[in-house]
């Protein structure tokens, strides 16, 4: 697989005409001016490392034949000495230069093109690229090495390369040290972006519980070492921390998280008032997981009482969705591509961070209505119960569809990216937080076979192109759970915990 130098990302029309392409969205101005169809821009990474074609193989074989003939003409004594020196020099070269130079560059490049919003940002004005984390890539060599470890781990899964995986593990250790040193640092400005780094290194853990434990411990350490001034100026880390714990519980179940017992809303400055809905959503979801935790522990709560609590959560979530500020708005667009976009639909969001909060809302509301169905099935078949069940089924299907459309709006398919309408783009594309909601949507009650197949295709795509091995495991489990639901819907146990009991979104 030779390195093919840096290729052009321009559209086909501009490359054929040999003119500069401005790479505008949705079509370049050169094609629009010429009245031609702009077929889109090329993904750079696959072009950098291409499979060898027949001509390359012939040239390589010819070079080997010439080299073999030269070796045959050399005396055996000289050959032995040369071979010994060559092996020693090669081993030294690989140990000293490959891990420190080539692998760092390859890993960082893979990460940027697969897990960051870099490919999102380069399609817009240059100022959109400037996020705190992206700026630190060019300033902090240790951070670059840590980020490269994630890229190398994913790349090793795609290429099945043990050498790359060993390099990734070495850099994983360096990343842990970097996080520890940063948390001990008294410079609060270095904490900017550290939460993303904590989540990245957590992806090396072997299962979903270890991922969440690692992320939680890192987030807890971040809160502990952060100064009060930093937390006042950066309320989003606290909000993110709460969502991480809620996300962990929804996947693993069990007792109510003790870390959330004393949770309180952070101080949000007036200029960031649009972030208040995230806090309100956390409070509603806390009521839901407290109810679910009580039911899982076998508390002696009447079914009717539990159903009323679940219906109250559903009412609050519905009201929450109807009172959102403009920052949470989005436009739905249609594309002829139904393989990459669910039914050809995708969203253009006003704000990417708000779009991620909406993912939590959709998944939470879907699970609330799954619980309503389960509890209602144990009650008398009154008219109210029948109406509640019908409403819950409609809501589940709607939330599952919305999750798929929202997931398709993310840069999961490089080269077909639709970015938000906001100038503020987070550094990471959020692919890891989408896998579990997709699995929940695919195993939800009443969803169509088309939706399940699209989710399975998307999980397979994530595993194939992004090197997230657990995407394949999650795909297999979703297929198994879906089959069980089809065969025995009346005895099927709530699937949200089953989906993630074994699967996660690890790279290794």
C-alpha cells in the first residue's frame, strides 16, 4: 500500500478542466458558473494510501529480481556480513524512527479525517476551523501523540496491522500521563478540551462498562481539579458530566448512580441562557432513571403508581421539546441518496452542541415510552390505557426515526457531509455517542424492517471505515435482539440494557 503523495480534493469537473475549485457547499461555484453538475469532493485519506495496482506490482517484482541477482553475485561471506548488518540497521531504524515519526503522522491524519470535524470545517470559511482543541494540536506535541493513538488504534483495526496497534498502545500510555499532568496543572486554561481527550482515551477500554468507568473517573477528576472560576466560566463540562452518568446508567442499568444524588444545576451566565434546556432535560431524565432503578431493584411500588410517574416524565419531555429556543432549531432536507441518509432525509442544525442534547432527548423519550408500554401491559385494558399505549407506540416510532435522521446528519460518510448553520463547530464529530442510540432505535417496539436494516448498514459502515471494532459486535447483537423481538414480542425483555451489556464503542 504505497504512499501516493497529497492528492487533490477538488471536484471531478474542476480536476478535468484543471482549474482551482473553491469547494463550496453544496456545489462549487465553477461548476455552477459552467452549468455543470458538481458531483462532490474527494475524501483525501483513502487517496493517500491506495491499494497497489498491477503496474505497481510489476515494478516492485522487477526491482526485487534485480536485487536478488545482485545478491547472488556476492560472495557468501560478504553476503552473511551484509545481511547481519542490514538486519541490525533495519531493527534500529524501525524502533527509532517509525514509531516517533511516521506513525504519529498517519495516526493524527486518520483521526482528523474520521473522528474530528476537520472535514466539516474545511468546507466553510477558515475561521470555522479554530476550536480550542484544534489549535492545541499545533501547539502541544504530547496532545498530538495522544490523539494519534486513537487514530492508530482505529487504523490497525481496518488494516489488521499489529505493528500499528503496538504503536497505538504506547501512545495510549502517554495520553494517560498527559491527562494526569494536565489535571495537576494550576493553569486552568489547559483544561479547555481535556474532557474530549478523556473520552478519547476511554475508547481503548475493552467493554462498555470500562469505557464509562474511565470516562466517569476522568470527568470526576476534572471537576475535582478545576478551580471554581473555571467551572463558573465553563458550565458545559458539568452538564456533559451529568449526561455521561445518565448515558452510563441507561446502558448498564443497576442502582441509581450515587454521583447524581447530589447533582445541582450549574451557574449559567446570562449570555448562555440557551443552555438552560440542557439542565431541564437532565432533571427530567434523572426522574426517569430513578423510577427505572427502583423498578429494577424490586421496590414494592404499585404498577399503577409507576405508570403515572412514567406518564409524567413523558408529559414533561413533550413540553420540553415544544419550548426550546431557536438555538435548538433545525431544517430538514432531502437527498436522493437513501443509503447514507435515512430515507434521504437529513438535518441542518442551528447549533451542533444543541443537536447533541437533542440526541439525549430522543433516546430518553423513546425509553420512557418503552417503559410505559411495559407497565401498561400489566394494567387493566381501560380506554385510557389503550389510548396511552397507542400514543406510546407512535412516540417510540417517531423518536427512532428522528434518531436515524439525526445520525445521518453527522459526518459518518466523509465526502457527503452537511455541517450545521452555526459558526461554532465542536472539535469531535460525535460518532461514538451515536452508536448506542442507533442500537436502541433499531430494537425499539414497532419500528420497520427498513429502519433496522439501515441501522445495521450504518453500524457496519462505522466499523469498516472508522475502525471501531465494537460497531461490528453491536451490529451482531442488534440483529439478534431484533430477531428475538420479531419471534417473541410478548416475552421480549426491555432491550436497552441488553444492547450494551456486551457491546460498546471501543477501538481496541
